[in-house]
């Protein structure tokens, strides 16, 4: 009788609040079930004494040579990435490239076009001054020796070596970013990935690095390999020096691609600035060289092509195709859109992010360097800046602001860098 009287209120509660009771019962079941499972999976005392540790001897000597993130190196490579925009290939090279492209689009007399462009180069562009000499001088002023340059269609880069007395030498490969040229924008836009290696890679970036050739039939990848094979890129024993790849925007994408293809297990690192995504997770499988992605506050470029959000968009469109199944025209439209978006699905960033916080105009002393901040924070911060100005994401991409922020951080954290 007593039990019935005690159960009556509970039964009444269940009848009047079925949803609440279901939730509470599920929660209790989850807690009790987890407790039982944890108890069953607890370490057995009898198994601990006979356990064998360090069974694989070859894994007991991890490499000690790979560098971690350095404030000073981030600053140096930011300067290199900015210097890569200098037209070291010379105006003559620009004119010759223009001539080659023009001849592909016209049936005009070849000799006449060449004479016209030759006159243009000689008279209007001061005989195509070779800017390589100026690049060499700029580098030497800071104790770097230019080892070679790369000029293959839309891909430009230079390679240099640190030659300061009393310092350990290293080699830098700096790629130029997107310029105000239609070819560069087309390279960026050719985003449907191509199967390559074990994964998929941005078609435009891959083509710029491994397919396009210069007048001698060399790709950018082959030219860099040639320069790095030079004895000046080696130490006294003929071994490769620590190798650092870098670049801003498109240049950062090419730097990451070059690191993966040419030095995926090196004693150097890759530093990119405002770089977009270039491939899926699988492409980077096995890569050991450290990669540091420096991103400035609301910079829009590192957000493209879309990453994980694209998977959600594809599922959303897939759902709309199912919901509109009773309207064949609409359903087919959503299915085609789903197929198109799915081709762009899979892009992911690789490497450790270093996030530069926003600063008010000119107040660079307030900047902070954050390591891999949560996505929700970054989305919130970007929203705050867009609320102030829709142009902020574009302005945040400029290399100049990266350089100023990194210069201040390197100076302010000198003891810990």
C-alpha cells in the first residue's frame, strides 16, 4: 500500500509531462550507462605489471631540428613576401609575355608585331631595365644573397640565402602573390580541384606550379629544383640548408604547394600570409615540415575557397532538392546546384594558424598574436569589423599591414621569440 501511495505522484507526473519525463529518463540512462561502461573498461590491475613499453626502438629518437614558430622569422619572411612583388623579371619580360599572348589571339604578321613591341619596350619602358640587379642590391643590404629567380607565366619567385657573418645560413623561396593582372585572377578562380597524389588540389594553383612552362620548357617547380640543387644552396658538406618557403595571397598558396612537393620533410618551415585554401586533407597526408598560416583579423582571402561550411551548404541544397521533389523543375535545379557545389567541397586549411588581432588606425602597439583561436571567435570578430565597414575584409588583406603588425610583435616579444 505504501509503495502504491509513493508511486501515485510519479505516475501522475509522467501522465501530465510525458516529454519532460522522456528527457529526464534519457539523461539518467545516459549517465548510468556511461558509468557502467567506464567501470567495465577500467584498467585491470593484473594487466599493468606485465605491460611492455617502448616496443619500437626506431621511434625513440624524434627529430630535434625542425623549428617552431618564430616571431623574427615571421617578420623576415613577411618582408620577403612583400619583396616578391618587386618586378625583378624586368619590364622586358613583361613585354615578351604580352607578345606571346598577343600572337596567340591574332593572325597579324609576326615580325610586325615583334617590331612594334620591341620599339615599345626600348623607347617607352627605358629599354626594359633588368630589375634583378636592384633586387640583388636590396637583399645584400640585409645580408641575403640572391641565388636565382623564377618567371613562368603567372608564377614569379626568387630564391636567396642568408650570408650574415656569425649566423647559421638558411635558404628562402619567396613567391609573388596576386597582381592586378587578369591571368592571376584566372589562376585564383580556377578552383574546381584536380585529383593529384593522394588528394585533390586547386587546379589553378597546381597548373601554375607544375604545368605552365617558360620559354625554355621549364615549369616553376623545375626551376626551383634547379636553383636549390646549386652548391650555393648547400652547406660545406654538400647537404641542403634549412629551407623556408613563403608568400602572400596567391604566393602563399604556391609556397604551401611547393613545400608539399619539394620539401615535405625538411628542417625548415613554410610561412604564409593571407593565403587561401589549396587542397583537401588527404593531399597533405605524410607532410611533416611545419606550416604557419599568418592571418590578419578580417582578411577575406584565407576564407576561400569555402572549407567545412561548404559541406553544410551541400547538405542544405540536397535537402531542398528532396523537399521540392513534387516540383520536378525546382528539384532538378537544386540537384544540379548540389552537383556543382559538391565539386568545390573538401577544401581544408593545413598548418598552425597565427591570428593577428584588429587594431585601430595606426595603433599597432595594441596588436596581439593568437595561436589557433576558435572559429567561433574569429567569426564574431570578423562580424564586428564588417559591421563597421564592408571594406574591412579587403583592406585587411594588404601585405603592408601584415608587415607592420609582425614588426611590432617581433620587437615587443624579442626575449621570447
